[in-house]
């Protein structure tokens, strides 16, 4: 059985969701304006019942029954990593948490504050000290707002944690498949066009969540902004590729053949744009049609590997080892496949592709794109001689007792508690909080 031991010091998980349904901005729409103490006092059954009248209920098909009604933070994530060492030979070294705002939309008046609150919440979780380190943050964008609603978050990013912006613009013709945006032409909007030059100047990447039939538009967009690093989430989301989804998507073998054929064509178009990378994430997502009982395709690691293998190999062959990166999508896929099953399936598919691909997929590419400091020497390299080397941003004041594990040290939830930032962090912070305007 192939593992990652000796290939990477640890996995960089470039896509995980942390949230607490009792804490704004995830508080349910009818209860979201209540104070935090009031929300915490509500019994869990009442929260779940109220969720049936909001979009959390509609999103249940994506995340599994009841998943969005339960807290999922770094402690729960750490428990889900317990079996990973046996399968992979290493565990997760650092993690990139992405937004988990499961409500349809905040009102335009509240959205910018919710984006900032989401970012501060994710920055304040207790990374390190036996848990994965924080590798950086990706800010959620709202296409309805001037400057995508991210100005306030960038201006307050004094620790320089923000690495990119995430734009969810997926819209699907099936009425029972979730639409992430009201605007089908977001990529052509003047608002986005005005904002992107500043993102490029600041060195931020753009993550996109869209459906596979929209990838052609994304390819054109990527050509228009060759200096902008773009990361496509969840393999480009070919909805229904494994089985029926929504009201009419992927219901027949012929329909599924059309879905994968179009997806393959559009991914090849994207691969011709050197500024585009792909997250191999969400591979057991229910939107693919995987794990639905009526499709009869639910199974373990080997079945997942057999099903996802052709898609993963197409992406790897087209994009090459330097433009693919791993994301667990925890906890949204847990009802279909745990993190260790997901990693094991990918190792089954890619084990014969060599150390270079595996090292870049599971660690090196994410470190480069999200500017994550190295945790230590690469496998096979000797420890540095002389005084211990200090990675940028990793040194705290003498005697601080802080634990640094390769990503950003947040001092158990306080990103400002540890020492002076190193050169990389300082320059990132200056870029994000300087006088330049979006």
C-alpha cells in the first residue's frame, strides 16, 4: 500500500470548512440578529427545526443530514484526522479554512460585516498545539457589493493572513441544484473588473466555485487576466456525473456520458491557461451523484477510487503535477467518505505517478500558492547545521512558548499574540493594510 511517508513532511489541506451554527454569521436567518448568549442558550432541536425554514435545509443534500446544524471547528477536524496516519503515513500539517456561510445571502447592508466576521472567526480558532497549523485565509466575496465586499476584511488583516478571495458564482439549470449567485454573468461584471487589478497588485489568488458547464466562460476569463492566479474548486463540479442529482440531472447513462464529455472538454480548455490550478477536493461530494442510495454507488475507498479515478487522472494529465492541489472538503463529504478514505482513494489512483506528483499535490503546490512557510527540511534532507533556522513569520519572542508547525502561528486563537512578523508576513500585511485602495 502506497503512503506519503518520506514524500512529504505533512499534508496541506487546501479546503476545509469550520463553522459554529450558534455563532454569527452562521446563525439561522430568523435568529441571526439575536445576541450570541441567546443563540447559545437555544436547544439544538430548536436550531435544527428553524433550519428547515432556511437554506441550511436545502444545503443538507450537499453536506449530509444534520451536518450543518452541528459545530465543526479545529477540534472536530482533529478527531477526523485520527485514522489518516495509518492510510497516508503522515497527517495534516496545515490547513486553509474557507468560508462556510451557509445562508443564501446576508442582506447587502450586512454582507460586508459578515465577511469580516467570518474571517476573524476563522483566524481566531485554536490552531497548532497538536492540531494542524493555519496556512492562511481565503476571504469570501459577494458579487452584489462594491469591491466584492472584501475591503473591510483586507483593511483589518493586520497579521497578513489573507491569501486569496473566493467567488461562488455557480448557477445550474436544474431547479433543485443549488445556485450560489443570482447573476449568471458575474465574470463579465464591471464590479469584478474594477476589483481584480487590486487583487493582482496585492498578490492574492482567486478561488472560484462554479459548475462544469460554466468552465468555458471561466477559461475566457482566465485568458483576460493572465496575471491572476485562479484556483478551481471541486474538480469543476460536474454535477450528476456518477448518478442522479436534483430533479433531472444525470438520470440516465447517456446523460452522464454527456456530462463527463463536456467536463473533459472544458477542463482541457482551462488547462491551456497557465494561471489556472485545480483543487482535487470534494471527490465524494453528493453533487457528483456519489453516495446516493438510489444510484447504488456508495462504497469504501476502493469503490471511490474506481469512480473518481478517470476524473482525477484527466486533471493530472492535463494540468500537470504543478497545478493540482488537495482539499478534504471536511466535513461536507464525511457522510460519504471520511478524510482517510478520501486520501486513500487518491493514493490508490495516483500511486504509480511518482513521488514528484504526490509531493506537489498533497503539499508543495498549496505551500506555493498560499505562501505557507515550510515546516522543516524536506524528506531526505539533513537538518540545517549551526543555529536553528527561522522561517519567515515563525519566530516569536524568546520564551513565548509558542508552537509553530509550518503554517501561521495563531497562539491558540490570537493571531496578534506572537512576536514580530517575519519578512514574508510583514510584506503581506503591508500590502493588505497599506494606503492602496481597491
